[in-house]
C-alpha cells in the first residue's frame, strides 16, 4: 500500500511540474515567472479574466488529475500508516490541487481558498513527514516544509517584503515548487521502502 501511495504521489508531482512547464511553453502571450502567478496559466485573475488555450486546458487538466491521484494516494497511506495526521493533510493537499483545476483564477472567491488549502497543506505535510522518514531525507522534508510555510506567510501577510524582490509569481513559486519537490521525494521514499517509520 505504501508503494502504491508513493507511486501515485510521484506521478502527481511529475504531472504538476510538467503541466506547468508545458502550459508555459504554449502560453499565447507574454508570460513572466516573476510577475505572473502560476494560476495565470489557467486564467488571468478578475476583473478582466482571459483564458488562453491550449495553456488553460493543459494546466487545469494536470491539476485535476494530479489532485485526484494525491487524494487516492492519501487513501492508501491512511490504510497502512498509524500517523493519520499525515494522510489527512495530504488528502487536503490533493483536494486543493483538484480545486485549483476546477476553479481557475477567474473564480474570485473559490480559487484563492483552494490555492491556500493546497499550499498550506503541502507545507504541513512536508513538516509532518519529518517524523515518519529517515535521515537525511527527514531533514530535507523539514527544510522544504519550513520554506513553504515561510514564503506562504510572507506572500500572504508580508507581501511588501518579498514581492518587490521576487515578484508575485516568483514568491508563489517559492511555495509551489518546494511542494512539488517534496511530493516527488516523499513518493520516491515510499516506493523504496516496505514500511515507513511510525511516530
């Protein structure tokens, strides 16, 4: 069950990463990874929202499929692991990713909520996984989790400190990409082991 969960997490992380890259390639207007949010690939934000194809279809479908894979992986993890907190938090990570695909940025209320759920859950999952993985990977999980939560906090509450330096898109990527790296790493960890450390 752990190996199945790990495979699903690894595929989901790979799909998110390659979905973003591919959507950026086919974006039909100027796109800046510093200035533009990742979700702009699915739709520009209100009030003048523009959906650019095929980028929107690529991005939204990759998020929806990845979200479903993460949710399914969390089910298998919950079935086998004593630490239920990790499984539940990963479930919400999948739910948030799914929501980002279902509710693109032109949804002014739903999209920020599901994006926040995905980012916050990703950071918490990385931190919690510190307890159920072995050194040195456990330290990598903890560091990634701290990076995610710190940049999420800075981006939401103290944007004046980081946005002038990294841009809105750059700041968001310091949250999103460590989450993807953790998902790939944790998925690999699960696939390589019959059991994970209990806590």
